[in-house]
């Protein structure tokens, strides 16, 4: 979503009836499965698939003058890969979910996911070399079994996994008493280490500083020798940290799969207005300006956690509720005992008040400790609204298809009336900055709407006199 273009949102919220209240207590919702969390239900296409290939930037394939296409490399197996990859993925997904109360879900660590996917492909008689696994990821994305939020950290890990592999038993750590525990996912470890070094070095940071820190850690472990009962790092961890640093994992993705899926669970489709049958929208997969090539949705999860996304979405929900409230008023209480003075807002004033409050709340978020110095924008509010399901994709897509708004030949008032005719009284037009488009067009629609509603005999109008 380009910030230089005013975003138009036509949402059929004003005329939609509220859902009836349920009788009795609702059943406890089931925790989403691994397959539920990674399934693509938001993105119309993939910003990560370029020219039909998911080859990572740091893949060895880039050194080849003319790398073979999957069809050329697996001429007899291509059809089988498309046919059986969903089954391989289903088996992988089942292995990540809890078996019973005593066996919690498996952490979706990227190299572990890649290794298990490779194993399932091999068990099904499919090609299972690293190139086939990469092609398998592309197939899974094309059939929407995974989304770009899942694919990005997997692709960023792929070059390191291709070089080192992943043996699950190597990542079980035993203490001096024989107790075992799973080691931290190496991708989480690398991102934390890189962030720590960057914070410490500040403007003096250079990429070699991360490698130097890893070398220092390795030396400390060697110097400790066998007398150290509880080593913090095993050789396999040091090896993975070095390779992930070499392939610049921390610059390729803003999040890891284990961390981001926790945020997805907290935000995706959590609105009471979410529609499980909603369409996917290109807005979520379009490139976001100044995001390093990430899409709007990838940038959302790269910048905010699940709680923050829910707060952003809730800000737009409150706007629509204020806009569609039965009435709104300004009440003045005097301290000398006089009767309260009450000013009833007109529909136009009510809209303007709601819009001003929306923008005020977005600005206040920048100062809130909940947002930790981040600077939310109106675009973020809209994308968060789509992610939680409060804004339906079909409503957003309808808004972006309104050619009347972008036709410079059509006079301003005619554009407004064209939209009113097209969407009727359920139209809710929202146009954020830059410029005065918001004031001239969005409020213009409300003025046209008010004129229609007050054109009957005896109906009043504020005749342009307004406190908002």
C-alpha cells in the first residue's frame, strides 16, 4: 500500500446488523493447530515468489549461470510433487501438534520444520534433496497451505539448513544429573544475538561484530573445558550461529517462525466480525513502501506483536461505532448550579468528530509505552483491521476498485454522488492524509448523505454551521 496514494475504504459496516447474542455459555474455542496458523487466508498472492521461483537470495543456485527449473530437474516427479506435497505437509503438521496433555506442541523451529518436511517427502517416495524441499515449499505456498509469514523465515533459514542439516537429537541438552531439555531454536538465538550486538555497538556496528561475538563465546566454552558442568553452548549451536550469520539471516527476516506464529495466534481472525469464508486481498500481499521489499502483512508482523495488532484494529472498530452511534452530544457542566448545556451533534459533525478522534488516537499510540517507540500509521490500522478480520477483504477490495475517485476528469461532487449511487446509504468512505483529500472528499460524502436524509419536508439541517 503506497502512502503517497490516498487509501479509500468502502466498508459495509453502517448498514450491517449486529450479530444476535448467543444463549448460554459458548464452548471453549479449540487452540489452532499448526496447519491453521500457517494456512494462507489473507494474501492474494506471494511477494516472495518471483519468476515462479522461491530461490533464496543467499542460495548457491545464484552462482549458476542457468539454474535448472524444477520441471527440468524433476521431469518425471513434478506431477507427483504437486499431488503428494499436501499429504507430506499434513503429516508434518500433525507431528507439530500436541499428542495429549503430557506432550505439548513441538516448537516450529525452522530447521526442524525443513528436516521433517524432507523426511515426509522421502517417506512418500518423492524427491527429497534440498532442491526438492525448496520446490516443495513453493508448491505449498501456491496451494495456500502456507502463507508468506511462514515462508519468509523458512526461506531465510534454507541456505544454512542446506549446508548443516538438522538432527533433532543433537539439540537435546543433558545436565550433570542426566536431565534433558530442548535447546533454543538457532534462528531465535541468532536474532537475539544480532540484536544484542547491534544495540551494544550502536552506530559503530559492523556485521563482523556478530562473528566476533560468536568466536568469543566459542573460546569461552573451550577454555572452560570439561570442568564446566553446564555449558551454555554446544558445538552444534556455535556452528549454526556462524552459518546463520554468514547467510545474513538477521537481515533477511524480521522474525523467526516460532516467535511470529505466537503473534499470529494472538491476532489473525480474532475479531468477532471475522469471516472464515472471506476472500484474500492483494492489499495484504502488496509491497509496503520503505519496508525492504516486504508486503503490508509481512511488515505488520515485522513491526508489531499480536497485542499491538489487536489494539490497532480495535482503534478502527471504535471509529465505526462512534460513526454509526444513534446520536452524539457535547455536554457542558457548569460549577454554579446551572442546568447542563447539551449540544446535539448533527450526522456530519458526528462523522467529523469520529474521524478526528481516530487520528488523535493513532498519534497517541506513538507516545504509548505499549508501542515501544513505534510510529503507527493509518495504513497500519487498516492492515491490522484486515488481519483480525474486523475489516473484510471484500470490503477493502471494493473500495480500491472505485475508479470514480481516481478519475481527474470527473468533478469532485460528481465523484461523491457516483459513490453514493453505487453503494447507497451503507457507504463509509475514509480517506487519510496526505493533503486535503480527507476533508474535501470524505466529508463531502457525508454532506451528500446528510442532504439526502434531511431532504424530506420538515427535516432540519445545520446549513453549514458546525462545531466540527
